[in-house]
C-alpha cells in the first residue's frame, strides 16, 4: 500500500465524518489488477474500498456533472455541500476547463490532487505480459508498485518488472501537466515534467495528399458503430440536448411521420460513412478550444478508432492559430467566444 | 450523374450575408455582369449565423463546393459577427483538409456590397477550380444524387 493511498483514505474519512462533503468520487478495485472502476463513497465505513495507483486510468471529472442532472423530489432541498474528487494532472485540466465555462464553481468541489508519474494502459500491459509469458492468474492478481523507471508487479512472492516506456498510456508520453493545476490538497510531492510535446504523427498526416488522407480516414471512420461512447465519456461534452439525439420532439397521435422525419436531421443515427464523418467533425468543431486531450474518447472506443489524431490536431491548431491552450487557466474566456483584430486570415479571399 | 461526353457542371452552395455579399451579387446582376449559374445562394442575415454544420451538411448532401462570404472585418452590420466566423471557419477549413477534402472545394471570402466585380471574378474562379476537381464523392451520401 502506497503512502498516498493511505493519505487519501485518512483525508476522505475526515471529510466525510465532519460532513464537509456530500460524497467522494474515487476508484475501487475492479475485476483484475489493471481494470479499476469508479466508486462513490458517502459512508465513512466504506473508505477502505478506495484505491489509488498507476492503474487508475479513467478521468473522474465527468461524474461531477452527474450531480447537476439529478432531479429533486418534491419537498427535497438541494444539498449545498461540495463533492470530493481525486484527480491526476490530466484530469485536473478537465476540471479547470469546466470551471472556465462556469459549468462548475470552485466551491462545488474539494479536489485531492495526485502528481502523476504515468498511468498504465491495460491493453499494453496485457500485450507485454504475453511476451514475457506471465501467467494470466499472476497478471490479474498482482500488486503494483512504482519505481523511478517503471512498475513492479508482485504475485505469490515473484516479482515482474515492467519498463515505463512500454506500458504507460500514449498520452502520458506527451503529458506537460503531470501535476494538478488546481487542487485543495496535494497527496504527494510534485513531480518533474518528463513528457515531450510530440505532434509528429499529426504532421505526418498533414503532409499527405488529400487522397492519401482520405484513404486513411475512410478506413478509420467506417469502423464507427455510432455508439456515442466518446460523447458520453467526454467531460466537456455536457449539452443536455445533443445534435445527434432527436429526443426533444413531442410526439402526439397527430404527429405525422414527415414531422418526425424532419426533426433533428443534421446527423442521422445510422452508422454510414458520411454520417460518421459528420458526427466526428461536428464533435471536433464543438471541442475546439475546449478539449484537454485527456484521451478518454480513444480509450473507450470499442472499435479502436484513433480519435487522438483528431483531438491532438485541434489542440495543435488552437496553439498555432490562436496561441491558446485549454484547461490551463480558470478565468480564461472560451476560444470561440472571443475574437482579436489580428486573427489569422490568410485563408480568406 | 453526368455522362462522360457531357461537361461536368459543379454544384456550389454559397452562404451569403444579407448586408454585404448578397448586395454584391445583386449589384452584379443590376450591372448585367455574367457569372456562372453553378452557385446556389443561401441568404443568411450575418456570416456569424453560419454554423460549421451547415457546411458539413452541404457536403453530405452532394455539394461539390461551398463558399462562405460576408462583410469585411469591421464592416459587419452586427459589429463583430464575421470576426467570430473567421475563428470558427479557420478551424473547420483545417479539419476538412485534414480529413482529405481537396482545399479547392471550401472557400471563405469577404466581399462588400460595392464589390460586384470581385464577386463575379471569385465565382468564376471557384467554379473553374471545382470543375477541374470533379464531383465530390468523399463526404456525399451514396445514392443521394438528384
């Protein structure tokens, strides 16, 4: 058990017992060592369920917004207390972005921040374990420890070493903010920034001819089954009514099929190539200047579409065109909500 | 679809702002200047009204090219609508090129009410560019033609 894990439990217990927070959003153990699930703790007795380690991959900031979707019963009053949450460096950017959009206020959350040295990608470590011929049982039950250059998994008295560069997530290699930007308490000492900005894969795609680009994106986009998991998991995709959903149409016996047909027809739900492209491009247009590149959309995609190539592209464009980085400053105005006299206009005739 | 021996006539969807470019198109007509009939003009009150989804929808439903035009910066009837559009469209153009749409299919321009000549030249030039590129098949829904 690591030091910060124990520290987190002590803090959460204290917060819950004193009644300072409604509940705490953290991680609990999942089906095996590399799959953890989010958990909501409101009883101080359950605090020992909480874990934190290099296997805690998901971005929990999305769950803060669940609170706003809650419908109160008649006579029920709103609980004004904040929510506790644990964040890594990358997750804290999502929270900062939500704060800059006035979606949540600083008083709404109590943030426990963890300086992060890299998070393990479950898929990558499975592949590495296969190569190292680690038995499945050992992989599922191992206890993880962090070292300076990698991770050590222990099972049944045996130790397995994993080099860091092989098993960490792709986003960790380019991470510029391993330390939480915003936090009420830090659980560990701040770490050095080891990531390096790398847009080489984007630049490689940009240099291709239109037909080559299209060949790549056609094969990527036809994979999409339009499950909308990327939208659901995204912390900044919080619209109550999405352009994809036609649920706001009141249907009565007199509603004609033509009316239903014509409602919300920007994007059809069928998983056809043009519709998929429309969906993903629209999502990227809505994400421009807001996406913090937390990588959750790519992680949850069941079809393995390389959405990071799109999110990294809009991040790069925001930096190059407007010198803007999302999720860094709490009181920054949204990128598409302001303008400057000297904005780039070389593409305009 | 056009037959091989026929000349390909592109369809270009044009979103024009009511106060500048639509007026320019009007003044070009009044001055009896000829311009290609390939553009389908959609009048919007301000170029700030144009959502990136309009452009994507046009391409999806079979447009071979899209032209967006509004007032020059500083001339906007609503003071700053076109300046917001400039930011949005910069990114949309980048994304469309990134996905493999030929750069010659999507154009943005500023044309003021008195620039009827510029309007005619631009439409002629864009029509020729798109004609050379041929029909747009990448983003189009299959079987949507006609």
